C-alpha cells in the first residue's frame, strides 16, 4: 500500500508540472505561469556597469596595495631590476664610494604649501584635533569636515594672522616637509641621500615656517627668522666654524632672501647680526626651482583661482565645482582661503615690462612680428652638448601679454586696436550686484556689470598693468599685500625707503649681502610646458559668481602651438618660467652689479626633464618638474658635492639647455 501511495504522488507531481503553461512575450521577454505571476530577465543599465567597474577597479587596487605592503622590500626592487636592468646608485651611495663625507652643515628651507601645519587651538567643530596636522599628511580632517577645515586653515582677512580663537602653527623638525602626503615625497629623498654621506639631525636643519603668513609676520608671530638665525649660528659653532650650505626651494628662495636682509638689519627692525653676518655664516645658497621674479600662475590664482589643470577640469565638468550642482561653492571657498594667505603675494611677477615683456615684445621671442612670420620657437642647445630644451612652437605668441580677453587681442599688434581705461569706471551703488545672499564674501561681489565689462574691454594686460587690474578688482586684498611686498625695480638702492621690509624679498629692490666668498646657485628644471600667459572670458552671470574664467576653448593654429586650452606656455619647470628662475644669476647678479656690490659668484644649473622610464620608477630620477626636482639625482648630487666642500667651479660652472643668457641680454636693466 505504501508503494502504491508513493507512485500516485509521483504521478500527481508529474501531472502538475506538465500542466504548467508558460506564455512568452517576445517583446518584453516575460514568462507567465497559470497563477498570473510574471518573471522578467533583468537588463543591465549604464549605472550598473559603472558601479561594477568602479568596484572591480577598487578591489584590484586594494588587493595590489595589500600585496605590495605585505611583500618584502626586495621584491619590488627585484621586479624593477628585471624590467629596467640594474638600478643606478642613489647620489649619496655613489659619492660615499668616492670618499665624500659630511662636511658643511646643511639648512633646508621649504616652499609654499609643502610644510606641515598643525592645530594648537580651534573652534568647537575642531574638537579633538589639537596637536594634529591640518595641512599635510593624510588630509583626513578635510574630508570629514571641509568647512571647519577651511575656517581653520584660512587667515584673518584684516590682520593677516589667525582668526580669534584659532592657532595653527608650523610643524617642526625634518618631518615638517619630508613628505607632503603619504607616498608623496618633498625633501625625503634629499634627506636620505644626505644621510648616506654621514648627515644626521645635528648637522641638518629644516627651517620650517608658516608659509601662509607674510615673511615679516612669521617673525612677528612665531619668531621664525630669529629661530633660523639661532640655529645657523649653533650649527656653525658646533661644526668648528664651518659655514652652512642653505638649500631653499620654491617660495623658500624668496623667504631666505628676506632673511639675509633681515639678519643684517639693526634691531628692532631686523636681526641685528651685523653687516658681515652672512659672510661669517653662509658658504653657499643653492636655490632650487627659484621664483626670484615671481610666476604668472600667481596672477591667475588671484584673479580667478584657476591654473591650467583646474581650468581644464572645470571645462570637462561644468558646474561640478560651482554652486550650480552641489551647492559646495568650491571655487569661492578656495578663492577666499587663498586670498587670506599673504605669502602668496610674494609670487606675483616682479620687474614689470622690463623683465616680462610689453604689449609687442618679450625676452624669449626675437620680436613679435618675427614670431608671427617665422614661427620661431624657444628651443636652445646645451652649452657644449647636443641636447636641446624644446617645449612648443611660439608662432604668433607674445609672452608680454599676461592676460588677454579673446585670442584676437592676444595676437594682434597693439597699434591695431584701442583699449578702454578700466580704472575710470566706478560702479554706482545701484549697479553693484547684491551680495547679501552670498555665503562667501569676495570683493568681486562689490563689482557692477559695467565694471566687469570695463575690465574685459581693456583687452590685454602686461606685468605692469596687471597689478593695476588686481588693485581694481580686489582693492582691500591688494592694499594688504602691498604693505608686505613690492614688485618694482629700484632706481637708487641707497634710498632709505628700501630699508623697509616689504622690499627685502624682491631681488630688484635690494642688495645681496657683503659676502664675496659666498656662492649663489640657481638650480631649476627645463623642458616642461610652463604657464606664461592666459586668455580669459567673462563668465556667465549668476549669483555670487567669479566673473572671469580662463577660456579653455582657445587653442593655437598648430599641433605644437604654445597656446592650448586658453593658456600660453613657455619653457620652465611647470611652475616657474626660465626667465624668473635664471635671470638674476645670469645677469642681475653676475659679477659686481648694483644688486650684487661685493661680487658674489653666481651659477646656473639647468636640468633637462626626462620622464620616468616606467611606473616602477615613480616620479622619476631625472624629472625637471617643480617639486620632483627634489628627487632628481643630478640636483641632489650637486647639493651633496657642495655640502661636502666643492665649489661651483668644481661642479663645472654653468650648465644650460635654454637661451637664458641670450634672453637676459635682451632685458634692458641698469646694472
């Protein structure tokens, strides 16, 4: 009986299965059961594909990162050697094999943004962050609380110091600027190579300072200049009277220029070290990536908080960084923060049209007309070698026009157009855009439509007129900057007015110290596209907007044109043009001049950029890029040799790949 019941149950199941009827819908790809339920095959959307792609990439990335951190250090080195062959010895190892050892104590001076900053007092939103880094390291707090972070990293718009209730101070020691963020070195490679020949912390000093403050205010608030003076004196005493080798980078170059004038100025205005302090304490100053005469990038950042990369990002994702999409107002926050950092004014181009060129000429181009007709470029040959530094085709380019509105005005000879005087346009109260609804105050909010149009109608701005432009669009900002920095050329350096500290970081308005045995080097990268001028447009009006933008739709007429994406490029290290880094050592200070009365010897060492051979080489050992120069083996070797006792002549004197000496001769400067 049980067998019979089991068989009946089996027959019943088969009957139910056979009675199921599925009706296929060819159009919707659906199947229906007798109960009325429908089943459909899910189709993948673009969003599904994107999510899976991002997830797959992230998973692979984290797996490789875990594998990399778990494997012995010798395995990546083995892989690199298998692909590229035996790796060259780092400079420190190479020179140690030659018998070189630590000799002169070394002082490192970091530049803008590369030094760490930490919180010592903050608002309620920064609870738990005292003693932790706000700038540098992981930037974790920026991601967690961006508006709170911005509030603490910005300075007071009126005083140029910390806002009330906030204290942010520079990190001290070698850790202040060894790495900018995890895995991104600044001074770490240089420090490691110095260690190879015997340097340690007692013979190596990082002159950290708050790079946001004006140079003189670092002394007023933190006594940073006094600390540098005391530490250099200590190094000289503890090393048997051996003078220091100072290695400033980027804005640190200008900061140390200011220091050399400050330390010899009588107290209380200066350090009171006496007129021979530098002669007694400094062997050499080896300036790396030196913006002696400023950088056009500073103009773009103050004018529209843009440079080439930011402008391209903005063009590819319109509104992504603006209020239009997420309400983050990213550009406004960045501009407000940047404009509170007084030290950024030190990077504004110095020397006016004499150095940077005028409406129809620039030192890098033979002449405006010739560049249009012949299409000459800025390539040149290395002295005694067959290597040249070529960046782009300069046909139709005039670098003297730092800002142009429309490509037409950037290329047309000045005799063929007229310019309106924007300074005579004063907006009336009823013309000014209402800024009461703006969460972030900028001086642009006080400009009316006529004032904005007047700026564009002026058509082009040179290094001289661009200062007037900044005073016009941001008068309060520039008034504060003008109290700490100057950008002209001194007629008479003996005039008592040049004893004011605002002139001390401008090499064209101050004298080098009386130290005939000292040496000054300019070490900089070449062969990289470096921003030299911009084409702007008036932005589409909106509430609380920044009215001017780089016009990324504008390109030159040839594939290798120096004009791409609204930016004119020249030769340099991607940040500092050659003319700014090289002119003072090529001509302004070469021999005995009114800027160098004691005849301090000057040397130029250019490093032609070579990209890394593969990904395993990281940022490269022959890079000419502004920050990556600090990992360039040739740069480090030159620094180590001088620190070990060599002179500029021992290094071989000047080494150039560009026409810096030719360009310098075109600059008509009274010496």
